[in-house]
C-alpha cells in the first residue's frame, strides 16, 4: 500500500529548482535533516514541516526553528504512544541537524563527533554524547538478520583516535578521483563500524561526514543523504560485513557508488535491494539462466544455418558479439559444438545432440 503523503510536506525539489541561493541552502539542510530520519524509520510531524517552511521563507532563523520545536514538545506533556515518542525524536533531531548543517564551524576531531551526537540527542537519549561502555549487535535486514561486528566497548576511544589520526595525515592532493572516493569510503565505513554510541550512530556519522567533506573543499550536495539515507546505512553495513562460511566478503562498492554520486555528480542507481546479501547470488543465478538460454538459442541457430556468423547470432539475440563468443567457447569446451574449417569459409557443427536435446 502506498504511503499517504503528508499534506504539509514540502516539495524540496521544487524549492531547490525555483528559489534563490539562500532558500536553496536552507532547503537542502532541511531536506537532509528530514530524510535522515528514515534511517531509523522515523517520520516527522506536520508541525516540523510548517516550522521548516517558515525558516526557508526567512520568517525565522534555524535557532528559532529549533527552539520552537523544543518548546512545542515541552508544552505537549502527554506522550500517549510509542509512535508519539518516535515523532518527537524525528522532529527534534531533524531541527537540530538542520541547524548544525547551517553552521560553518567544524573541528576534525573525535570530540566533534561526540559533540554532534550530544546536540542531536540531548533530552532524548540518556547517553547522548557518551561513548558506550557495553557491546552491541544489531539485526540487519540486508544481512538476513545477522549483525556487523561493531567496535568492542573497551577500545572505542583508542579506535576513534587511531582512525582520526590516520585520516588527518592523509594527503588528497595528486591522487585520482577514484582513489579519493575509495579512501573516503574506507574512512567513513571504519568510522561507522566503531559505532561509539548506543543509538544514533548513522545520523551522527552522516552529519559529521557532510561537515568534514565541506571543510576540506568538497562540494557535498547533501540532498543525496535525504533521498538515500537507508541505502547509505545498508552500504555501510555491507562495507563492514564478512562471513567466510557463507562466502560473503565485506564489499565497499555500494558505499563508493554513493560517494561517486555525491562528489562526482555521477548517477549510479542506488537501490536497497542491490545491497542485500542474497542479491549477488540472485544475479549470479539469473546470469547463469540467461547464459543457458543464449547457449540453447545459439545451438538452434547453428542447426538452422551452419554458416551463421557470431555477429548474426549477436544481432538475433540482442547481445554483444563478445557475449556470443563466450557462450560458444563454453559449448566447444563441453563438446557440444565445433568449428569446421577456417573462420572464413568454414561452418559450425552440433556434435552432442543427446546433451543438447536431453
């Protein structure tokens, strides 16, 4: 069933296309702030959208917007359901993210990451801004319920310091875009894998990364986080998950595609199903079925015309000549078809009709 659109929702894309630079910046901040709530399945209220619109239109500042949201929930003392609490979290965290993204200040240090977490979740989590002192696991849809091995509680501070020091010493000048993307993906995935907080790690990481990339000169159009926040989390999961028994190796490609879109303005398709551990196997089986069908059709074409060329086969099948050549090579290895005579003037023969027909 399609999700019913909130009548107060803002058409962020429309705002971005038809507003001046000042409004566009505010729109991007709110779009990202609201979109990131999807990471934890949270939906902001109509009041939050109204407040965001007032800020975008210039009626109130980011600070005033945050205060209005906090005040709204201070007056609204009744929390009847868990859903009410989740909406409050979505509204407060979204307004705080928008405010932080609007601020030009930034320090590249673990203390900044901790400060962002504290600011986002104060009054919502008792442990806001505190490094966890217990180990965690999280059941992941993308892993069929398995969990990433997160940082051990006893080493979190050391792990953070180590990763920050390595990144601080890295030189981005003189390397290719591909190398930059691979390095950024590696740093971000390892930072997220440490998972220093009990909850709210992905939203905190996203805000920190946007601020960091901007601070070193990248044009980080943060709207991609708004549209692909769940994909971003799934990509982080896959970049940090290995299961030798199941033949699964950590795979940064999904995260690299995300950052290629963000920083290089590419248009890689970011679909959550692509990140699922079963998708590779599904694609492999689909490819095998497709290959088998192509091979069968090649055999039928040879039966009908023994002098058919590989290009004619490719045209008939709607695939490349190279793909046809690979299929024929396999059929020759299996002793099903062979080439008689030279490439020019020769012909094909089907040898093993029992295997073909059986």
